[in-house]
């Protein structure tokens, strides 16, 4: 099971951010998980067995 949290910022030097959690956990496929990270954001992945 893969849970993601995404950090959304207006710009790279922004002091205001919004952190959203994925609505549903994802799953690895063939040992891989793909996520798109837009400009000025970050992602935290949590892997559970």
C-alpha cells in the first residue's frame, strides 16, 4: 500500500503551502509506483506492507 501527501506552493520561494493527502491508498505494480510532481510542489510517499 502506498499513501501520498502532496505539498502545493504557488512558487518555489512561497511561504504559504497546502498539504493534501491522497483520498485512497495506491498499490505498487511490478514493484513500481508512478506519481506526477508539478512545479513548485513536493511529495511524501509512505510504503506499508
